[in-house]
């Protein structure tokens, strides 16, 4: 059996990781949070985001966040707004309270229609 040098093995492992990362990035899906964290995020969006964007996300101090209102807006831009806010507006950044994957998950759910209120209580999904 031919033995490969440690550098060759390192390069092969790094290439494998890169291929996996590329496949995940192309899928465009953020990892799904645990059921408990999902309930926390749903509650956060409903209460905190809803206080400015309207409890039904039809708009208020902030713009509407319904799927029809988000069409054509790049998900990456929406994630950046969630995480870093919008300078010069009341929109705060939420980076201290969530990861980038969680912000991607929230944006994806908003683009599809946010989960029903009953998820907050853990009574279904």
C-alpha cells in the first residue's frame, strides 16, 4: 500500500471540506435551529420585529415583511439588515442575539410566510 505524505492528506481533506461547503452554500438553506431555539426565534420575530413591522408583518414603523413584499430582495441583503440594522433608521442590528445561520433561517421563513403563532407555544410546527 502506498503511503501519502501528510501534506497530501491535508490537501485532500481541505478539498473535501471545500466541496461540502460549496454544496451547502449552493443549496441556499440555513441549518434548521433546534426545536427549542426555533420557538425562541419565532417568539423574538413575532414580538420584537412585530412591534415595528406590525404584529402580522403588514408594516408599521418599519416596512411590511410579507412574502410578496420581499420578492426580488436578495436574501443576503435581508440577512445583513437583520444582523446589522439600517443606520439612520430605527432598525437595530440583532447580531448580539443570533447567529448568521439563524438570521438566514428567519429571512427564509419570512420569504415563505412566517410560521404560525402556535409554534411559539410548542403545540406544532
